[in-house]
């Protein structure tokens, strides 16, 4: 498969590593906050927007779909035309989405605004790719770990902030604040983030983009809405059938086109393949914490296992997890330098599995949940710091953004599957209480056990990632290696070797 040589970018300036890392990490946190922005409003959205609960749920689903669909495209376009340029486009789209939703008073503009906000999800993989191109080798490991962890940090910190704002101000205020944050980040990126000189050029694969979009929309809508529509309903089964038909046709086309949206031979490399599979199962596991803790804490105390707390309290309980994720990012980079990112990912999965196993027996007090969420946060920090290093260690610099974006797509799939499984378990293991149907105590324990098993599976998949040849090998380099890809062991390889 032929690839266009890297083309030099114009107008680049000498990067200031500390400033670049800070701005990119802040951009990642702001984008991650958008994912949890409307969660405090979900119970009230039908009344606020004068619609049904089923229709209102699209305010959340639209963000998921847009992020999953657009992220692989922004990654490929970033490799072709400039990662900073595509980051700015994504942030401007997020700003537009915030304004559209803030000005809306009905369902349609809120859904459109939320979809535009979700379309900015590619900022995080683009930021990681910019770091590979611009930072010195000694800074790359800790910087990419922090950028990757920003997804968990933003989600954990955004929930309590959004809940507080929603309780004390109009719901429109949430979107005006998100618009202000978007504008600030745009200005900072323009001022302080340089454009990369590493570009692939070429022509954008529009047919491949349409095919992948069709497959992802069918898959994620079926997974997200299957519980509400019925898993055996004609609509759900029809969407799954469409995925089975579309994906092989899309894959065949991608293998035959000269410049595909997704380079399937690279994606099938052992290191990339098993890192992506481990990512799906790891995110499936860790996201269960976001699904279980709010439900458990908000159930009435009179059930005997619920805690009767407000969403603000839920957010405050979850907040330490985000701080732990950020704190562990540096340790993740250090461990990856000495033992390799494969070991770091395996350790992160093991820590998460241990946290969920502990949660099965410790789930009756607030401090139990804080302890478990912090343990899980430590595992997230370790794993999220290692995943970009594994991906970048197996692809050439000209495909960094596309490869990281595809890995971000794996995170979306893991999130969706986790939500679907939680919905099934809650529905099947429910109890009648005061005329309402509520999840039973055993349903929470079952989900903790499932999350633990998924983390163990992630550990097993990570074990198939190739080992480093030597612990003393350096971490994958930044600008000094821009001309040649880097292996997971840190040793530089020729472009021809990397394409094998």
C-alpha cells in the first residue's frame, strides 16, 4: 500500500514544552467535561424541553454518536493537513455546539448542539499526536500520559461542577459556560500550540468515511437504544444485521484503496490490535463505576442499600477519582520508561480489577465508594498513560493521529457496551419498592463482578502485546524521531520496517 511522503508545514514556531503540554491537557479536560455536561439535567430534560424521556435521551446519545463517528475522520485529516489545524476546527465546532444549545428552548437545537460538542472528541488523540511531533523525548511519556488521562479527569471533575450549576442557575448557563471554556481554549491553542511538520498529504477517503459512519451509527444506536426498544425488536435486530453487512464491505474497500481512512494492515499489527482490544474491555470495566455509583447513591435509604444522596454529593464522591487519575499519570510514564508500557497497562487493569472486587463487599458507606473510586482511578491513570505509548510505538509518525483516534473510538465502543450491559442487568435484577421498580442490591454486586472480569480480560489481552527487548531502551521519541517510527521497545525503526 502506497503512502504519500510527509509534507512540511508552514509557519511553525519553536514549541515551549511546558506551555504546550498545559494547553493541550486543558483542551482535553474541557472536551471531556462536555461528555458529562448534561447528566445532572437528564431527569429534568423531558419537562425542560417539553418532550418524552425517550426523545430527551438523544441529548446524551447524540454526543456519543458524533464523537465516535467524527473522531477517526479528524485523526486522518489531522495526519493529512495538520493536527493543530484540525484541533482548532474541532474546538470551533464545540464552541458552535455550545452556543446552539444555549440559545435553544426545544429538543432539536439541544440535540444539534450536543452532537456538535461530541464532534470535538478528536481533540484528545490529536493532542497526543502533536506531543509526539513536537516534544523532546524526555518529556513525551509524562505529557502523553497526562493528555490521555485528561479524559478521566474532565469527566470526574465536570459532573459535580455541572450539578452545582444546574441546581443554582438556569440550564442554559451550563452551555454558556461551556462556550466560554471553548473560546478560552481556542485562543490558547492559537497562541501557544505549534503546527506539526509531519503530514502524510494525499486524498481523503470519503467512501471509507461514509461506510464507517454507517456501520458505527447502526452499531451504537442499536447498543444504546436496544434496552428501550427491546433487544429482539425488528429495529434493533435490523441495525445489528446492517452492521454485519456493512463492515465486511467497508473492510474490503479499505484494503483495496490506495489511501484508506483506516489502514487495516497497520491496525491488524499485533501491538495495535491487542492494545485496541484491551482498551475496549478496560473502558467497559472502568465506565461501570460511572454507571453504578450514581444509581446506588441516589436510591432511597429505606431500601436498605441505597444512600439517598443528591447528584451534587455523587459528583463530590466521584471527584477524587479524577484527581487520582491526574496524580498517577506521572507514575505511569515513569513505569513505562523502565518496564515498558505493556507492563503499565497490565498493572492498571489489575488495579481496576482489584478495586471492583473490593467494591463487591464494600458498598454500604460513602467512604467505601470513595476508596474504591480512588483505587479504580489509580488503575485508569496507569492504563491511560500507557495506551498512547503502545499505539505510537507501532505506527509511523504520519499515521499517529489516525491511530490514536481509532483507539479513542475503541473507548466509545467500550462505554456503549458497558451502558448496554448495565441496563440489561438492572432490568433483569430489579425489585418493586413503593410502587416503583428499582435495581436490586444484587444487581450492583453483579455489575461489580462483571466489571472485575472485564478488567481481568483486559489484562489478559494486554499480555499479548509484544514485550520490550530491553528495559533500558528509551521511551518513544518526539521530534528527534519524526523521520522514523518507534517500536514499543523504544528503538527507532525504518519506515519500511514499520510498514511490514
